[in-house]
């Protein structure tokens, strides 16, 4: 379903390790892992998805508008999340050598295609 789009992210973003379309509940619809994946990237995306749900509620209660993107950067991984609908999001996890700027750009570009398939 979304495999080609996720594969594009993994191929075109240097340092990308895992790309996932998932619900805010952390349940993945589709996941693609790069050959360099260490197996922890999906777990990182699930944890950040839970935080994103809380951030969505906080932004709504403050009247700040919709959350457009969440980035969690640690020493070992960077996880970027882009909400697609009220129920689903796109997650991309990068290694420490990943290009965050290119990841953010491509996620913004492919998001409408994924959203169109979700609704």
C-alpha cells in the first residue's frame, strides 16, 4: 500500500533507518526498514507517537492549532513524526549521521500521497 513511498524515504534520505505509517496508538500499518536498521527504530517511533498524541491534546487546549511535526533527537537516533490525519502519522527514524533537513522536506512532499490513500 505505502511501501513504495516508504522505500523512497529510505533510499533518498541519507542515514534513514526506518519509515512507518502508523496510528497515534503506535500500531503500524506499514513499515520499511533499511538494511542498516538495528531493530530499535520502530520502538522509538512507537514511543514518540505516544508523546505526539499528548502534544496534540496540549496544542488543542491552548488553541495553538494543529501539530505539524515532532522531532526527537538523541545521541543515537533522530525520530521525525508528521501527522497525516487525526488518526495516522508518518514516522521516519534516522541514525546519528542522518540528514534531518532532507528527511523533513521529503516527508512533507510525500505526506499528501499517503493521506490520499488513508481517507
